[in-house]
């Protein structure tokens, strides 16, 4: 084993696996004095996993109908290569914790598949795969808690370590052993430059995050050329067509690639945050540096963000561009609030939300109505006011970039990239209004505004254009990847194109106008879902 380090990898679609991974990391650091190294699997150098000497804990979820999250696809593809020998991972010791829902037929299919493949490649399982079930009365924690207990019983003896409570003064905490120090040490510009703080003896500020940091994309500012509604005015859904100029970005893309948009919080939410925290309002335009603590690799700023927006950052910038104010808080959010609460009534409720037995209550209060972090701060004012700035980075993660299918072709549109965005605007079960952070932020942009965007390679592998003789497509899913693919083929190679779309396509003026502009024949047919337009394109 490599010193006291433990490697924790996660693959998530909605953020649940990430939350569990960081919970494991906090427990490793606070209770067992380990140095947890945490990666999203797609940012880990998995091609060198056969040289890994640290124990590995992999947390993965199952999305859709038994599908793996996007961040896991590359790793699985690498493991499933036929060239991998049965002894390839003979030095690797691992544990797999799956998060799933037994109401689906493919319950925890990804975790089972990953666990079996690792065994077949010669890796040693520290413990049997844990299969957490969201349908359990106590939620996933009913499996996670005992699984972790057994995992530590196997791992800790290899380090000759014992359990240590780092916060003996925190007698009211639900689980003081899982309450670790914050991810970041937040320093002002003056403190950052002070040789008294950054010194040889300050272990907490040393660079203890070795290893490569992989980025999924590069961010660049691109000009917005057009923001127009493409659905009819009387249609229930407001869908916008955004045209973006890539002229000065050096971006190129192929069929199936994805545009990554980095949105910002609305002015209204930013002002509400500073209203709730008047002490921070006084430091709003002061510059800060965030230094990683505890060896959490991803406790550092996401590399694509730090490359585009180098530190130091003002607090106004952090609140506007980093804190995800509209995220639905997880369990650890309430543990931190409880720790700093001085109000007995609020602390008792927060304590309930922080226990395994209180997860159903937390679901009803927070998850089901999609209550945001700002709304929870408003509901617990006496506790929220005591939370220091450096712990807010643990409570609210960075705003994640949003992925959009590219609806244009470089062959047909040159350096103008197009995406279609449906505005998210609805009411919860409690009749509380909810709006999508990214879609509504983009809807407020005007032509000439700059967007921070990047392009990520897609998972599709389309055939070469010269190999295509016929396309039959019978789904409205991923329609714009197919539109782009057809654009790339239509000029030289296409012989026949059969395209079936729902009659609702008439509500999408942009889609319908594009189809009508092509040299095609169309007629009505019927299916189990009602009449369709069948489009037949021949060269």
C-alpha cells in the first residue's frame, strides 16, 4: 500500500455518487488519518491503473435503463479491451459501491459489470460489491453505512491505524468522525503573500495533490450571434436557437460532439446571497485565493475553470460564477449547518436531516420540492449566519457546465455553431416556481454578448461518410446529431435518407424550415404514436 493514501473514484450523472465519494474521503481523513485522493473517473489517468498501489474505492451510479454515466464510458471501454490480459490488474486492490434503484430492471447493472470485469483482470476485491438501493425505506444509506464499516475494517489494518476523533469538542454532531476540515483554506491577497502563512512547517498548505489533472474541455469566450425563439408563440415550450461565432476560438467539432456552456447565477440570486450574509457583503470585492487542504485532488478548482479564470477571485465573482446557489443540498450540507448552529430548535431539525433515519424527512423537505441552497439558508437563518466562508465551498460545489448537442455542421455553417435550448420553467409539488440556471441565463443574453464555452468529444462513433449508402432513423431522440451527420454526408455521398419525426415537428419552425429546404419527398404515415412525417431524401 502507498503510505496512508487511498484513491476514491466516482462516476455520476446527477451528483449523488460524487457526494458519497467525498463523504468517504472525509471519513478517511477525519477518522483514520488517511490522505484521500478523489477523482471523477474521466479525470483520472486510468490507463496506468495497473501500477496503482493505493487501495481503490469506486463509487458509481446507474443511469437510464442500465447505462453507465458518461464519465465512466472511457474507463469501461478501456477495461473491456480484448487485449487486456487476465493478470493486468494483479496488483490492484479495490472495492465497488454501486448506487441504483431497484424499481428498474437493470438494478445496479453498472456496478456489477465493473466489479466482475475488475476481478477477471486479476484485481483483488477488498470487499464484495455494495449495491445501494434508493427504494429502501432508509434510502441508499441503509447499504452504504454497513458497507463502509466493513470496508474500513479491511483497509485500516493494512495501515496500522486507529480511529481518531478530530473534533472532540463537537459533542452535538451527528457523526463527528465524518466531519473533516474544509476543502479549501481561503486567503486574502495579503495573507496569500505572507511568508508567515506559507512556510515549510505548515503541512496543510503544502502541495499534497500530486498527479496529472485532466480536463474534459478548454473554455474560451465566443460571441453570441443570434438568440431567437423557434417554437410557435402559442406553444407550451419556449425553445431557443443560439448561433455562436467560433471564428477566433480555434474550435472544431464532428458529429456527436457536445458544446459545454458555463453559466452564471442570476443577479437576483447573487443579491439575495449577500442579503442573507451581510458580513460577506463587506468583503464583496476583496480578492481571495483558495488553497487545497487534506490532499483532495478535486478540492482544487476545476482545471478548466482555473485556466480560464486564474485566481485570485473576488467574492462577488465566486458567488456569481462558482457557487451553485440553485443546487439541491445534500446530507453533508446539513451536517455543516448543524455543526455551526447556535439555535437549539434549528440544530435539532438539522440533526434529524443529518442522520440515516432522517433521510426520508430530508427527501420530503429538500429533494422532492427541489429546494435550493439559498432557500435552505433562508429557512435556517440563525445557523446559516455562523457558517464561515471557507466551509461554504463544501456546502455549495462549483456550477457544473451544461452539455448541449450541436445542431449545426461545419460543412454547412462554417464557424457558426448552433444549439437548441429548451427553457426550464415549472412549478414543484409545493407550487414553488423553478427555473433552469443555464437555460434562463442564456435566454437573457443578447446578440454580441460573450459566452464561456468549450467543446467535448462525444461518445458516438459515426461511420465514415464514404461508407454510408442509406440512413433510416425513427426517433426524435438525438435528432440534431443526426441532422449534423446528414449535413456532413449530403453534399457528396448520400444516396437515400429516410427520416421519421413526430408531427409535433411542425411546432419547431427551425426544424421544419430546414427539412422543407432540402430536395426531399415526404408523405404521412401512421405509427403507434400517431401520424408521422416520413422524409425520403435522394441524391
